[in-house]
């Protein structure tokens, strides 16, 4: 093995000659090179050294007993380890050209005749020693390079795998996001379709309910007939409830937000829920004492809680526990899906029922999706709650596990108000039923306009009908002060109800106007002081709306600019007897 001195590596040089004197002379000549010189007195000894040590050069005498130099060189070259070792022949006898050729054929790199010129021998040996040293250094550098390349390759492979994993994750995230977008688009399209169907269905129900009310009021005292009419009215009202749920899913229902104390609302509902759920289900409530109020439609929230309680009961046929709790939380951006940053109240309803698997949970909030039997559910409960939460500025979240139960979280914005102002009760409403007015009814649906006119006439009012905003303006220009009140639908082609009201108020700022609609996404009408009437409305609601609009002297203007209910009739309201 080569030895290292300082920064220089000594090479091993094998000297082979059967004459010790010649070996000593070679050693003296090459001593100046400062290499490791190893002497062998025979071919056999030389082979033993070769097998034990790595040599840069072998200096061989040609004429030796047993094996001559040519035979030794041939044996060396036959061994795989020594194919590239440098061999120099030294000879005093065989020095003709044929000997040189034979030596080179045996694998020699040089042939030195005797007598040896010391400087020449040293120069030749130095060249091959340096060549061997550089070769070894190059091999070491090559191994180091290979090692570094292998390390770098492993790092690149690791980085590539990490990158591939990240790409796969991002691809999955993108596919999930696209799937969510497609699902939202599907639900949005379904919501628009549902909202449109519900709007048309509302108009049909208006015609049915108003005609039933008229038939009941105009029929003689006939208990059997009244029972039939009451049954028909109850069926139509169930249809109206269904349309409200459809509009809630479509986020187009008419909401009446107010300041609500969640703990107080749930406490008031607890007894009713206990009777509804039965003795096998334990009800537990948990509300912090400092829970802030929320601003939401109280009736719709009560309906949502009842729906969730009934779903929990169906999931616990053998009994269990229903827990209703709430907490306040400051939500950061993107921390809760579909919620903007802000302060929220999380209303949580949990059960210990059978739970839902991943497939059922994925579709649970979709409209008309239900796991209940035929006739046992509409599939609109959760979608209605989801729509209510979204329309109120919050969101709904479902968590469920098979065998462990389900938790529904309804996130609603925290209200900045601390008290709720109760609306006037029916006892506070002015009794103006004896007055009769000339009312302009505007609706693009002819059937709705006709039944509304019939109901108003039954209430002892005179009615003029129009089927568009432009036609209504023509009637107002032609009849002038003869019209006491405008009752208009909102969703009409060409000119909406809000636009018609604004045109009318440009001429008569105090003109009484009722805006009727089943939709919620209409402009606020701030400053117009409109009475809002939700479709489908009944006789009593229409009568109260007329009184509210005509008694405009003591209006209660809501935050959206509409009138809730008046308290006292104002003086100077002109009444017109029906002809």
C-alpha cells in the first residue's frame, strides 16, 4: 500500500533481480526519488510481493533462473489486478531489437540496457511513479465525485418524490376545490330553479288560499262544508310551508331578522321539545352566562331547532341524549368554511344516535335528500337550515360518525345590539276595518291580481288592477287622487315593484304603498316607507297590511325602510265608500 508523507503519497516500486549486488545498485540509484523500494531475489518472491502490495512499477531483470523476466511479465499481465501495472526490463545480455520487441510484447512499458545510466533510470521511474500517483489521485477524486453524485442524486430523488407528493396533494386539492365549485354551482342552479318553482307555486297557493277564504266567508252556515274548506286550507298552508323551505334553501325567503337571545329562546322551547321527543331522550343545554345575542329571524330559527331535534329523535329510536349548546367565537379568515372573518355565535345541536357515513354526510344538506322512508320526510330540513344560516350571514357545518352521533353547528353573526325591541302586537294595531279605499293592485300574474282584487272587494274596497308597472302609472295619471293605495308585486318584468314605488313617490311622497313578494333579495327601499307583505298572504294579513299602509301618520320604520305596524291612525286620511 502506498504511504503518505506530508501532502505527497509515496508509491511502491518492486525491484526484481537474482543478483543482490544489482538490487543494491538499483536501490541506491532510485533512493533520491523517495519512494518505497521493495526488493525480490526471484520471480516467485516477486509474485508474493505483488499479491500482498499495490505497486506502481516493477523493475525486472530479464535473465533469471527458474523464470526469466519475460515469463514473469507474462504471468503478471495474466492476473486481472496487474493488467495496468508498469513494467521496465533491465538486461545486459538481451539488448538487440528482437529482445526489445519481445519485451514490449510481454507487457513492458520500457527496456533499459546495462550498464544503466542512473539519471536515465531515475527519470524513467519518476515518470511512471508520478503517473501512478496521479492515477490514484484521479481515481480517488473520481470516487469522491461518484459519491457526491450519488448523494446529490439521492437528494434529487428525495426532492423529486417530495415534489411529486406536493404536486399530487395540490392536484387533489385542486380537484377537491373544483368538485366543491361544481357542487356549489349545481346547488346554485338547483337553488335558482327551486326559487323559481317556489315563486310560481306561491302564486298558485295565493289563488287557492284566497278563493278558499272567500268561499268560507260567503258560504252559509254549513258545518260540513266548512270542515271541507278547513281541510283544503290546511293542505294549502302545508304547501305554503313547503315553499318557504324551498325558498330558504334557495336563500330567497322573506326573513324578518330581530335581536335574539339564543339561551332564552332554547329555554322557552325546552318544554315543547321534551314533549315532542318523548321521555326516552334526555335534553341537555349548555350556554355561557355572557353569551352575546344574534340577529336572525326568530321564527325561522325556532323551526330550524325543531327540525334538528326531530332529526335527532329519528336517529335515536331507542333513546339517547340531545345536547343544545352555544359559544361565542372570533373567526379568522378561512378558518371556518364559507365564513368571513368576524365575531360569531355557534349554535350546536348534538345527538348520540346512529350517525352518518361519509357518503350520506356528503349529501345530507342537499335538497330533497333523505334517508327516511317514503312519506316520512321531505329532505328539505337541513337544506332549509343551511339556507337560513347563509342568508343570515353565517353558515352550517355537519360533523358525524357512524355509531357515535351527529353534530350540527349553525354559525350566525354576533349582534352588536344588546336588547330587542318587540314589534307592536295586534292589540296595538288601530282598528280601521270600517274604512274602505280605492286600491290599485299591480301583478304580472293575472290570476294573482284577480284573486287579490276579489279578496279586497270582499273587504269592502274598490279595486283597479294592472299587470305591469307602466300600466299602473297610466292608471295613476288617469285617476289621480281617486287611488288611495298601491299594492304591487315586486318581481315583474320591465319595472319592479321597488322601481314603481320610487316613480310614484317622486310625484306623491306620502302615497301609501304595499310591496308584496315571496323573495328576500330585493332592494331595501330605504326612505320609501313601504309596507312589506309576504306571499302567500291570507285575508287577515292583507287586511292588516292595508291598515298599516293607510295609517301612515304614525309609522314604525324598520332598518330596511319598510313599515312594520302603525299604532295610531293619523288624521286627514280620506276614505272612499265602495260603490
